[in-house]
C-alpha cells in the first residue's frame, strides 16, 4: 500500500511540476503579447498624430485656394 501512495505522490508531484512549467511559459507569452500590443498602440497613436498633422496642413493649403476660386 505504501508503494501505491508513493507512486501516486510522485505522479502528482511530476504533473504539478509540468503544469507549473506550462503556466510559466503561458505567463511569458502573455507578457510578450502585452509588450507587443503596447508597441502597436504607440505606433497607431503616432500614425494618427501624423495623419492629423497632414489633414491640418491640407486644410491650410486649401484655404487660400478656396478663397481665390
């Protein structure tokens, strides 16, 4: 009976260690994904700022042309 309990405990400890390793890997992937998402968000915001600047410049350039037309 003691051998059975020992084998079960060993199996549970092994499975626990494997699950902890999988959890650590998943957490690493989530951190990397969060970093990538943050970088992409910053890039999108920069592109929006540049777009808005282009729109403003376009409106400023159109202004005189619209008045003379």
